[in-house]
C-alpha cells in the first residue's frame, strides 16, 4: 500500500479495511477489499530534490553533490470482480467447423449469477452426429486446447471470470470433415465403465451434545438434579468436522490401429552349379545368388486405456447446530461454529484420453535371410513387433481431486491407465470450543419441571464444487441429557421473643412472646437448608426470591406505624432484607396465635403451592413457615394518688377541704412502663416513707388512714369477671437500727380482740366507691366505661327502653357511687366495678372497632389502710401462748413492736375470667421479668432525711407509724 501510494498521485486516500472485514482467512481464497478515494489515480511527474530534503534535516554535503528522485511509470491493473458473467456455448465438428444451425444444434449464451451452480450438458445426439468431447477456457476461445471426454463438469460461479467458453465437439457423417475417420492410424471406442468403482457412502457425523450449567468444567449445578431459573446453561456439541461422500468410476476403452510394415530383406542362397573339369569329370561348385525383396504386412494393433472419473462428490461443512430444551429461552438455542475452518478441496473434471498417432506404414529395418540352395521365402516373417513398437500407449488423465492439501485423485497425464484414487480422509472431531455456547439464562417465566427432554440437530452445508448431486444435510442428536428446572426457596422464620416484657405467670413454652402496644421483629432469613443437590444445600437463596410475605392473624402496624395492616393480610416485605419491625396494636386480643410466612420463587405460577420451610418437592414454588406466638398484655403504672391522713392533704389537694387535686402522685420509680424516664423526682416514688412528704421530714401514714391508688393494665382485662388481686404482706423496720423483719399484724373488732390479719377470723370487708368526691375519676373515663358496658355487657332485655345517654347518666350518678367490695386486710380483689376503660380513642385505623380499642387499656382504682388499733409481732409469734405465760395481753405488752414503721408490701397479679387459681400476669414476680423494678425503676435502698438507710423490697408501697394512730388525731369512729 505504501509503495502504491508513493508511486501514484497524492490527491487520494487508500482506505484499508478493519481486520474484521477480511474474509477467507484459513482457506485457499482470501479477499481483502481496499477503497480508493476519490477514485482518481494520477501519476507524480515532477522530480523531487532529495538533497534539499536531507539538508533540511541537518545533513551536510560536499560541493557539487546533487540528489534527485525521479518517478517511472508503473502499471497497476485493477480487476473488479463481476457480480455476474456469461457462458458462451458452441457446437462444433471435430475439425472445428461449426454445427450451429445443423441438425438442430444451436449455439447460445447464458447468464451466470454469483454463487449459483451450473451444469451444462451436451445437446442430444442427432441422426448424423454423436457427441465426442469438449474443450473449455475462461479467458479465450478454447479451440486449441486439449479435449476433455465425458460431460462438462459442474461448477459454481464465484465471479472470478466474466466469460466461460465451452466448445462441444461432435463427430458424424454429415457436413464437412470426416467424423467417421478414426484417429490417425486407427479408431477408439468411447470410454465406458470398466466395473471398477470406489463408492464411499456419506460418513456418520458421530454427533453428541450436552446441556449443562455454566461454567463448563466447573458446573455450579447438576442439571439432572436441578438448576434454578436465572442461572445459565451452556450447550456443547461434538461432531465430525466435515462429512464427505464420493463415487469414483474407472472408465476404459480400446484404440485400434491398422499398421502396415514394410521390410526389405537381402536374400542369399547357393543353388550350386555342375562343372566339368578338364578331365571331364562333373562336379558341383558354389553358385551364390542374392536378391532384394520387400515384404509388406498389415497388423491390427490395440491399445487399451483406462482413467478414473469423479461420478459423485459431496463435501459438507458444519453450518450450525440447534439444541432444544424447555429450560432455554424460546425452548432452544442455535450454535454457530467458532474458530472453525471447513475443509479445503478442489475438484476438476479433467479426465480424458489422447490416442497415439502412429504412422500408417512403418519401414522396418532391413533384414537378411539365407535360403540355402533355394531362394528363401520371407512371406512367413512376422513383422508385428515393428507394428507394436510404432504404436504408443494411449495417454490418459484422471479427474483431479485434492483435499486438505492431499491428492486424492491425480489428474496428471499418464500412459495407458490413470492412477487409482485414494480415499478422502475420515474427518477428525471438532474441538469442544467450535459448537459451544454458554450464558443462556433460564428465564423466570419457566416454572419448575422435572426431567425435561433435550433434542438437537446438527446441520451440514453442501460446499461449492460438489459433483453430481447433494444438498444440505441435517442429523438428529440423540442421547442429550435431560434438565430439571427447580428454583429453590427457603423460609426458616422467627419472631422476636420479648422476654424482657413478658409478665405472664407461666410463660408459654415454644412460643415467642409479643407484647401489646410494643414493637416486635420478625426474621425472614434468605439462607437456610434446602436439598443437598450441587449448588443447593445450606446457602443464601435471595437470588431466586420473587417475593417474601408475612401474615398475622391479628392487626399490626409497620414498625414506625407508617402503615397499618388488618389481620390476615399477606404483607409484602423487601426481599433483600431479613428482619422487619412491626408494632402490635393494643386492641389485639391476648392469646396464642400462629404467624405465617412464605417465600415465593420468582418463577412461581399463579396458584402456586407451598411446602414447609423449603420447596424440596419441585412441584411447589413457595416455601412456607409458621411461628407460634403468645400475645401478652401488661400490668403497670401503679401509683398512690391520695392519703387520708390530714398531714398529707396539702400534698394532694390544692387547698384544705378542696377536692381539686394538685396532680401529685407517688409512682413505683422514676421510669415509665418500658423504662423510659417518667420525669418525676425520687421524693415522689414509692414507698411512702420518711422524706416523702415535701414539708414534714418524718411524716409517714398513721394507722387507720387509707391511701388511694390506681394501676393500669393492657389486654383482655375488660371482662366482667376480670380483676386485680393484691396480696399485702407486712414488715417492721426498727426506727433506730433500720433492721427489717416480717411481722404478723393484729387488730381488735367489736366482738374480738387480737384478730390476726389473714386468719379465719379476719372478716372485715373493704369497699371502694368509684365516683367518690376525692377520687377524682374523670367523667370521660366513666362515660367510656358506661358506653362499653351498655354495648357489650348487657343484653337487649336488660337495657330495653334505656337509651345510651340514659345509661351513661345512671352509671355516673348512681352505679359508680355505690360501694364496691374489694376484699379484706389480707387480700384485695379489684373487680370490674372499680375499673374504667382508657384505651386510645383517636388515630384508630379504619375497620378497627373503636370501642374495642378503648377497652384495651384499663385503669383500676383501689385503696388500702391498716386498722387504727394495730399490734405488730414478729412473724410466727404465738401470741396466745405469750399471753398465757405472761399473765395476759395488754396494748402495752412488750411483745408488740412500737418504735419503728410497718411496711405494707403488695404482690399484684391479674386474674382473667375469675380464674383466681390461675393468675395471668405478675407485676413483680413473673419468671422472666420484674415490671416493678426492672422497668419502672423501683429503688431497693433509700436514705431518709435523717441519714437512715432503709433496705426496701419490691412491692413496698407505704410506711405506717407503728406507734401512731389516726385516733391520736380524732376520737375513733370505726376500727379501720
């Protein structure tokens, strides 16, 4: 290219092709296109001053040095390959005279189209002319070429010439010439099959194929067991690199010649002669005779000939292969050869024979013959050897065939017999990269299916240059492995177990505790154990998940309450995440539930079925799991809201004699229900103790005075038989030493003295009036409670004729102002008569029963006091025995503890449906948590204003003076 450019004009560019535009590499024909732009070639005619060029580059020359570059004309011949050509077909006698228009023969031209195959046959023989041979060329008239016998060979026009010249020669009796004359000196029979045939049928492609999981040699899945959708497959086909079929036929014939041989003999003989000597005696003397005689004989001489022709030749290259299986996109793939070189071969119909041209008369070398006494007779001499020597062998040529550089049929000219052809080599198998196609992703539209059959076909294309037949071939591929499509999903779910807030008396084994009005977490891991097939096992299966869902048999919120989900709703979650926060509404019923989970494969069809934990059976597309849970309520927020001791009126009332509360309350500790700071100060925490009163450092409660309290519950504590059970116990703390010990308490009744609290004689009942003046129960609470009872606790007959508003008025004005029994000194039972409903009333999602939501949180009102006349002894003291041995008992007996404080301690439990033997929740003594201390922050040790340290117990509510009574302030009115 550089030379061409330098030697021609400078006003054009030669654009060389990109490497990928070359065609034919690896074959015997290479095409390299080049483009001359703008298509004008103009020679450079001016010389170039080379000396000046070098001096410009710093070169120094001696004076007088000259340097010039001259251009000499160079001819470049550019031939453009035609898109079409033509064939010129002529009919001639063997003397090259035309037969056009004779006996129906007609010369013609025909168009040749690129890449089409043509087979031009001789015109049929006429009555006077018989086809003999043909001559051909592609650049000029072939009249002076050697003949070819047989039909012209089939060819494919590849655009390498513009004109194909074909002369067909006939011999016969009509017209000029002497077509019946034999070849000079004789005549030949036309070639005919000798019976020797080499017939090789089309060989078997020996094709096989596999369809496996990528990557080849390191397959990630065994497709016989299973492969998921979205994973990829490769197809690999092995076969012979080409196919061939051939039939080689030996043609034979005989050329006959009549050869006349002339041979001149010099004959000698001696008949002798009788001679009479001088004595008259007769004797015989030699009489040599000689003569020349020419002997002429004619002999028929035969020369057999044979050569091989290609009767049929078909060579096939690999076009492509196709593999079919359900797992493929479109159920199949096609594999085009890569790095594949078809076989190269060239065949030529060059066969024929050339008879010898012996002289008609052969002059044999002269000979001599002696006849003895008589003239010799040469008529019996055999001169055939001279005739044989005069006739050469017939020259023959086979058709020619070379295959991949090897000569299969030698088309070189030989004498008498063409060389027997060899065999086309058996094709070697292709490498495993030729028909290899990886990366075929199984679409997610494919549902799971087992043992899907595979089929395949390999396609071979008939190569150009075939002789006498053939067409593209295809062969089925048998024995391809089956494929099982099995997209795995797993679900091994979990629900957080909120043990830290589980107040149940008997926690449910095997169930996760979820607490009302609290967040909880569900775990939906993407990993887990599947079947132990290759590529499955215990691993992460996120890749195959279409969606993950959870369904609760109760209402839930999303963790931040941004979304609400009614019960029995399948909730779609982010499949890439494995933990999800939810919030349990307070109105959900307590009890046992089962939470459902499912992971749906991305190829799941409509109506897909499920299998527990993992879809080990491929008929299922969903992994399904459940987690048993226990929905649990709460008991919390115990507070003392009033003390009847007049020293404490200023703490709880805005003015003496006023019912208006200050809002002061004494809470369990400094924290709210879940341990967050409440905002109060330690003075206003339980128990009521020295230092609790804002003004009087030593003020506690005098016996006989009650304290009011309330507490809250969440859950199903709104039934008519639900109640709070409080069991008091009592300790004595010495005012001086601060030591603490359990005590038994005694009091007097009108009929009995020294009645022990908790004994069978302890029959004093306690009552609470809900809507009492100083209890300050909000009207809204009572209204809501009345409405719920009207709608849920009374039947039609009970409230017939009473409207809701009337019922509310009756509840507030009458019912709530009646005494409600709440137990005794030894045990309090707060029933539904001292309960109000305080659940949420706003922000309730649509579809939720607002009344049920309001009933979900309850407040319980109670009060407690110790008898005014109270006598404390160490627990277990036999008071009767002491009196017997000490001359009786008086209020001042030494056995009674006076210098200190009596501590009232509450154990608080909830009871549902009146089942007092099966307490439901524990405020303090739950096996898993302690709400009193663990959450609400009860202080187990305090220091009073005098520096005394008191050790406290969970449940301590109030200190009473052991030696001060309400009767010290007023004359006693009642015993309690």
